[in-house]
C-alpha cells in the first residue's frame, strides 16, 4: 500500500507544471489567466503585487454613490447655506465623477484597458498654450476668446517615492467682453446694434495663477483589507490665483477690480485602480480677497482676507497607449504615442462658471472633459503634446492646447508608472 501511494505521489509531482522562476513571471501568469478567463476578482497586474481592478472599480462606484446620495439627501432635507461652497455640494459632484468614472473604466477594462500602461504617459506639458472659445452669448453680447501660457516642470524624488510639480499660467481675454441689459428698454433697435437692449458693461480680464503639487507614494498595501485594490498616494497642492477685471460701465473712466483666491491647505489623494486608470480628489479651505480702484484712483485698495467657500476637485483619468508593443512587421517605431481621457468636477465659481439646471443655480461648479495626446519621436528627449476639451458650466465652451514636454528633473531615472 505504501509503495502504491509513493508511486502516485511521484507521478503527480512529475506532471505538475513548474513554478515561475520569480515574482515577475508569477504575476505575468496571473495576468494571462485573468485575461483569458475574464474572471471578476482575479489579478490583472503583470508586475508587482496583485491588483483586482474590477473589485477596485466596484468599490469606487459604491463609495461614490453612497457619498453623493447622502450629500444630496442632506441638501434636500436639511437645506443649504445659499452658498456655492456648501461642502455637501462638492460631495455630490465628486461622487458623480467617481461613479461615472468607475462605470466608464469598467467598460474600457473589459475591452482590454487593464493591460499594462506606458511610463511615458500624458501629464501636463512643461510649456504650453491654451486657447478657449466660449459659447456665444445673447443678442448684441460678445464673449471673447481666451488664451493663456502654462508651465508645469516636474522633479521626481529618489527611488520612486514621489514628485513635486510647480505649475502656473498667465493670460486673459483677447478682446473686450460686452454685456447687455436683458430688459428691453427701447422699441426700436439701437444704432450700431441688432437688438433693443442697451450695453450695460464692458470688461477685460487678466488671469494669473501659480502653485505646487506634491505627491508622495504610500506603501502598498497600506492596510490588509486594501491589499488587492491598488496603490495610492497622498497629495498637497497649495495654489494662488488672481483675476484682474477692468470694467467700463459706461462712465467716463474705468474701474478696476482684483479678486484673489488663496488655497494654502489643499490636500488630496490618488487611487490607482489599474495600471491605466486613476481617481484623484483634492479639497481644502479657501481665502478670498477683493481689491478695487475707483475711477481716476491710482493703486488698489486692498481688502482683508475672508474665508470663502470650500474648494475641491475630483478627476478620473484613463490612459490609452497607442504604440505599446512591437509593430507587426518588426520595424522600429518612429514615435511613441500615448493618449489620456480625463473627466473632472471643480468645485469653484471663481471664474463665474457653474453647472445650473432647473432651480439649482449657483451651487455646482463646472464639469470638464479633456483628451490629450503625447507624441515622442524615437530617441528624442522632447515630446509634443496636444489636446482638446470642453467645459460645461453657464453654457458650453471648447478649448484646445498644444505644448512641449521637456525632460523631467530627477535624482535618478523616472519611476515606473510615473505620476501626474
């Protein structure tokens, strides 16, 4: 009997498939099995620890629905402060982005979007130009196009521990904005105009902003229960923005109003649900200052800083590597091309943009949808990046941007997976 059991044990051992030689091969085998069987809770990462992307997106969908639903219930049941910065409103917008991103990410994942990403993925251009075109206004009103210069160099820390990005912009409207009084006050069209509404205000705007974005990677997993849901990182994003508006209400001289928004304690986190998908959230207190100059007055009268509404952002990013892998004919690719789709909600009415529907006016911030593509010729240290997007809030405005991506400043080679 013992001889028979011994012979069976030897036979089973001889026919068993050999174990992978290292962790990377083991992770690759897990990924192949997951891709072939399309199991819901299997590991999809080819390198490093296991990440169950379907479970991670389901968790994000549940958290987003719960947070948004509870916040919406609080708004309807308990009322609001008649303020665009009500924290519950931010949770509604952020929860909606989390839920919509999780659903869209699940669709992309089923189509193969959970495959490995590309280290040279899309991030803000080092130097760029943005050009936006707002939706046409009412009769006799003019909504000028806007252009601004941007910068966003990166510095990566040693051993892939994180990075810091200094970012900013300067720009404004390209010509004068004209607003009319919507109440008809004349029966005949005004000379030089098409309608009967008189011009109420002419305005020029200058926009300036500067800030820093610090990202620090957390060890994975942070908690035992999160060992299959993907890595995460903490963020700190102080920012300072100015809007200077030159107003001409029809008086002999112009008035100048300068609004300042300071965000000294904006914190956030990023959740990497898969190698190509990420959810990022920021929030923090806001300090607002208003300065003005009367007609003919030199210099501005500075007002004191006041606590403004809560500031917040929520973003869901999906990468689309377009040239990953070798060409079918075996030739060397001339360029590496990567794209990214981003959808986000910004809880701020600093620029007067907001999502209004029905009786809900003045609470929700704008919604953004962006597509960007990076093209890096083979062996080039510099890449070209361009994109387009739309902002939904007080109408629809379209935007396009183009920029160059210079080499990052690093203590050593750029970490795998990169940051944004």
